[in-house]
C-alpha cells in the first residue's frame, strides 16, 4: 500500500507529509525479535544449542521492551496504546465496518496484540528455560506446554500480520514500511 500523492501549489505531485512515530530502538527490537523467533522456531527440534541461545536473546529482547514500554518515547510507551477490553472490542467492530479511527501509534487492537505477544513470548521463554533446569529436564508436560505455546505464538503472529495488512488497506498506509523507516503519514 503506497501513500496517495497530493499536489503542491504549482500542481506538482508530492508525497504527503510524514512524522516520526517509531524510534530506532522500537524498530530494532521489532525486527530483531522477528529474526530471533524465526531462528528459534526453525531450530526447535534440530539444533538445540542455537534454539536455547536464541531463547535467551528473545527473553532479553522482551525484557528490554518491557522497560522501554515504561520509559521510552511517546509511542513506545504502554500508556500510549494499551486500552481497555471495551475500547479494543469497539475498535475491532469499527475496523470490520471499515470506519475505524486512524491512530498515529498503535491502534487499540494493535496495542492488545503487543501485550498478547509479549505475554506469550514470556511464557514460551519461561517453559523453555524450565526445560534446561534439573528440576524440569525431561518432564513431559513442560515440553508439551512449550510446544503448545509455540503453536499459539504462530497463531498470534498470523493474526498480527493479518491486522497489519487490514489496517494498511483500511487507512491506505504501508505499516510494514513504517516499521522500517519509523515514519507514518501525518
């Protein structure tokens, strides 16, 4: 989805003004997490040492994001995008009717997804760590929970990608590009 062209006073085509939304730390976190999750998922049953090391990278990234969500830039802070369940449901209802309000930062559904992804990654990392300890090494239910959480994480990732695509179409804005550049239409 590309931004619509506008014209200036001389009739020349111009791109709409953009504003900085996602700071470099949010963007580096996001794409590092994407890469780390892909590596962890791909090495789960094949290369245990890489899988475990990547799990530690993921929990480090999640820890960083939790701190940055409290002290970071305006649109990185949880207070900017975590909304009540009622607000999230109302937003999603409007979204399905193609009349959802556009947000400069995360919309209410996106904020809920950020929270869900961070919680799921935390649980996934906790069960992964448990499997490396003497107390839980070889315990079948821990392995089963870890695998179930990994599969649920894939579902969340799919929903996240669908939400990004849907919002990009609805608001005529390339949200993937915005996560690379940090800029969105003003």
